[in-house]
C-alpha cells in the first residue's frame, strides 16, 4: 500500500514539475491516437452509415463479421501489420516498421470495426419516421441521409470516443510496430510497461494518472455537448 | 383530377393489404378515407405520397403516369406532403423544423423567415418558434408538423389520422386548420380517419375502405366468427363463443361479420322476450352524433346502435338500462 501511495505522491510531484520526458510521451501518445482515430472515423463512419442506411444481400453477414472483428487482439493486429511492413514484407521498402506511421496503420485497423459497428448501431436505432419526414418534405437522398446522420450524431460521436479510448490505452500494437523508441514512438502505455519492467513505478503511475485524466476530459466534453443539445 | 388510381395493389409476403380497382381524387377537394384499423388507409396514403411503391397498378398524378422506379419521385414529393399519425420532429427548434423544407429548396433567408412565421401563425404556434421541438405536447407536435408541411407550399397534403393522438382542444384546432388550408390556399387534402362523424364533417367526399378494398359504406360492429349449422338446419354465426347470430350465407368456416348500427334496433328489455336475433344487454355509453344518438350496448360483445332522434324521443334509454338489441337479417352482412 505504501508503495502505491508513495508512487502516487511522487507522480503528482513529477506532473507538477512538467517533466520534459513525460510531456514528450504524452504528446506522442495524443498525436498517434488522434491521427488513427481521425483516419478510422473518416473511413469507418461512411462505411457504417452506408451499411445501415441501405439494404443489400449479405448485410447481416457483413455486420456479423464486423462484430467479430471487435474482439480483435492488439497483438494479432500487430503481428498482421508486422508481416506486411517488416523488411521482408511487401511494404518493407517503405520503412514503416518502428515508426509512428506504422503504429497508426495498426491502430486504424484495430478501431475501424469499432467505429463502423457502433455507427451501424447508431443509425439503425434512429426512428424511420425521420427518414420519411425528410423525404415527404422534398429532401433528396443525400439531404435525407444528412437528417438521419444529424439525429445520430451523438451516438456516432460516442463511437469515435470509444475508438479513441481503445487506441490510447492499447499497448500491443504500439510495442510491436513502434518499438518503444524514446522521444519518438514511446507512448504512455509502452512507457508504463517499460517502467514496470524496470521496477520504476513513479513514472508509470504518473502516466496512468494522465491517461485517466485525458479519458475523463474527453468524456466530460462529450457529456457537455450532449447536455447542450438537450436544452 | 389530382390522383387517378387503377388496379392498385400492395402485397406484404402473401398478404394483400391493398386492392383498389379504381380511385379518383379531384383537385382542390377534401377527401376522407374512412375505415377501421388495418383497412389499408395508411398504406394508401404512403403510396399517394410517393413514399412507398405499390406492388402492381398505376397512379397518375395531375394526369401524368407516375413511374415509381425513377428518381423523379423526389420532384413529386415536393408537391405532395404527408403528415404522419404520430409525426416526429427533428431534434432542434420548432423554427428550424418548419424552415427545413424551405432550406432544402434554397429559399432566401428573409423569405424563409417570413414563411415560417406565416405558417406558425396559421397553426397557432408562433410563440413556440424558439422552443425545443421535442418538448412539445402531442397536439403541439402535430400542429408544428402541419406547419412544417405547409411551409413547403404543397399542392396536396395527406394527413394520417390527424386527430387520433391529441386532446379535444387540439382536435378542434387541427380540424379548423385542415378546413382553412383547403379553403384559403386551395390545397387538396386527403385524410384518414376511423371516425365517421369527423369524415362527414370535414370532407367533400368520403372513400370507404375495408380490408384494403373500397367499400360501398363503412362497416361497423365488425366481428370475427365462425359459421355453424344447428340441429334444425338453421345457420348462425358464433361470435367470440358467446353470441349466436342467425345468418343466411353460402360461406363456411371463419368469417368477418358486420352489423349495421342504423338498422339494428333497441327495445326495452321487458317488452318482449329475445327471439333468435334478439339479445339482452346493458347500455354502457350514449353519445350524440349530429342529433342522432349512438348507444354502445354490451350484449356479451360491445355493439353500437345508432338511434334516430325521433325514435330516441319515443323510447329513450339511459346508461345502465337493460335493453333488447334486435339485429334483423338486413342489418347483418358477411364481409
């Protein structure tokens, strides 16, 4: 218990001192997680919307496959991407292994199913009367889609936040594709794993606190937006 | 002629929910589609509002045949608006809801504002312009939905049971709006209802629908029953295992039976013993219907009987009275 308390107090002092190493780790984490969330959202939201908004043969099996991919282990994605971007892989010449780009590729693959399936769920829950109302008022297909999207916006935002939470907290892909290079590919989770291995709990606890604070802030902001919308 | 419908059908699975050989709707008139629940009223409205494709048949709108497979339906929808039975408003303010149709038509901002307030005035909702649409009552929501449709200046408005989910006050307001938009703006109106009085009061023409087909009049007192034959060879229809109604029919098995409330009769219970087609029951409700009196009588099944004003004066009944309901053969129809 003393160990945890001491580490906690030291972590607070470390954060107060704005330690350069901690700041770099946090910034790298935020940069990589934000980039992968942005890319996965740009790809996953339209795919999810198209699947939910249209009827086509194989729709159910597509959704089932996407749901299955939600359980994708980070190390499996890490291995899969590693096979492509390692020196012997077909994208080896691009030198993506142990780079931030490599990590982003892996994280995008990890969270596209999350963004897509949660978007499908969000759109499917929207009352069909919104679609009919827009159509009977003379909206085009695109305008009708915008109406449905607008109604589902908070649930879609929740999908994006869930995806962000998944990548900022994952360690497998970051470790396997990033290599935990200090100041370059070292993220909060890989740094925490390293410090734990070294028996240095202070930095690990400090980074854990920052991770939780970031998650809390993002959710607080989301709740604020939802609250405003209900007014 | 705004709509000409020929051989229209709508089939879900193996169930034909709509089968209309012919229907013509005149321009600038108010039409009431009258029928019980499940008679196909809403399906017909959705087809006429170009939201649903019929299974077979043809529709001409303003004398032009409608091709449901083509994308020009959106153009037609800009002339024909539908207000649903339980309309849903977009998650924003009342003003923005009403503005929606104008915005997608790229109407200038000032003109939009003017039109929004004009139609909100018409439905008596101007004071609610900035209110959140989801905080309105059922009646207010219905009125804003009407305003939202009116803002688009449609040539035809279709209302699906416009007053079925609102209180009396809003019912009166909505009926007034419905009349006004037809008289003042010349908009053709088609509305569905299962309320005969409302249909009579508001419409220039009434179209009766029953089980998806046009009917010569509205069927009331509709019950499911089975045709049986008694020991003496007489035929009767057993309703809900309680009532045995003498019938003359070639049909067998399960049927739907209707008892005409205008030809059924009510007598004081003590005057005569019930015959084959007489049933003792208790009056549970009396309502005024344009001067006539509609009595709801529990004879084991609820049966509605329409009593003429003079007949009622001669033999008045009160709620709670024991009475004898006579269903002469001419009042019974197997539909």
